[in-house]
C-alpha cells in the first residue's frame, strides 16, 4: 500500500469502493475536449471496472483525493524505473482493453 499526503491532497491506492467515483471521473474525462489528446478510455462500466480492479492490485496507480471534500479528482502513476541511480520516475499507460 502506498500513500502520499500533502496539506490539501491525499494520493492513495485505489479500492473497490472507488468504483462510482472512478466511473464518474473517467466518463467526465471522456466527454472533455482534452480526451482527444490522450489514450482512449473505455466507455462502458464493465471495462472500467476491469481497469479499476487492475489499479487496485498495484502500488503505482494512485487515486488523487481532495481531503476536505473526500473526492477523487484524478489519477497519478508513479513508477520507479530501472536506472543506475534508481531515482527516475516515469509514466506508464494503462493496459489496452481486451489485451
């Protein structure tokens, strides 16, 4: 389990209880103008549930939560890369649906 906390935000592992908030987050994103510049997310809840279940098994995909609202406002991927100094982090895209 991974948790990072600031004064306003909490970054934590996803849980099964995040399903409604995760669906809302991704559906809102899919309907935003920014979605055309990114990897296409699934549009049905069964595929989104599969991604959420996968996120729940990992320590590198975290929910971003506004603490005073207890609301998920995004996701972040923190992955430690295999480098000589083991100090570099990068993003890794979510798995392809149906892969």
